[in-house]
């Protein structure tokens, strides 16, 4: 039986289709194996990304928490400092009021006399010393001031000046400014300010340390 052109075409087409199907099956198998392998890698990559995201979120949350704690501590510290300043100013105001009242008492006269003696003893007898007093002290205690200075210093070796910046006590210096001695009420008040601040700092500092330890 003769093979017609149609039969040859049909056979060729059948063989071609079989080859295509075989080739496709092989490629499909390779692709399937490839993607199966890639699937595992993709899953691992995805799981790692999830873990990294969780870790980052945890770290960020920890950092945020620490930032909030630091801010709370800072705010508390500023509040303590502000309160301390208020307390110190209140104490200093009371000290100033007491100083003004004290300047009108007999005890102040004795204090001033002793202050002059102590200040005078810091200078040698041959140094020319300028003593400064408040206007009120010069008006009320001029004779006592002069007599006290003269106990250890000749009249030609000192001078008395009025200083409106002084509330009480005595300030003295040599004429060449090589030595100064400050025994004024104003300096005593400032030292009280420092002392009050240190006391309050130690008292309030205990609470601040408790905050820091949380």
C-alpha cells in the first residue's frame, strides 16, 4: 500500500507532536524540580525576613522604652532642680529678712566689732588698708568702727569708705589691691545660698537616686 503525501504529513505531525510533548515533559520536570528547590529557599528567606522584622521591632521597642525612661528621668531631674531653686530662693529671702532685722540689734554691733578685728588681723601693720561699710553702719556705729580699727592700726594707715553695695559687715583691701578680705553680710548670705543648695541637693538627691534606680 502506497504511502500518500497526506499520510507522511500526518506521521510527521504525530512524531513532531510527540517530540514536543516529550521535550515539554522534560522541561516541565526540570522546572518543577527547580521551583521545588527554590520554594524551600524562598520559604527560608521569608521566614528569615519575618524573624528580622520581629527582631527589629523588638529592638525598636526596647530603644523606644529606654528613650521614654530617659526622658522621664530627665523631666524628673529638671523638676527636682526647679523645686530646689525655689526652696533655696525662699530660704535666702528669709535669711535677708533676718539679716535686716539682725542689723538693728545689739548682737549685730558685737558681730560687727568682732568682724572688724578678724579682718584687721589679716593685714600687716604697715599696710595701708581701706575699710568699707554700709551707709547704715557708718551712721550708727562710726565711733565703734574707728575705735576698733585703731586698736591695732594707726590713723594714717587706714581709710573708711561708704559702700552702698554692702548690707552689713566689713570689706577691706590694701591700697594696691594685693589683698582683699570679705566679711560682709552679703557674702555670708551667698554662702548660705550655696549651703542651702547643697543641703537640699543631698535631701532631694535621695529621691532622684531612687528614680534612677527604677
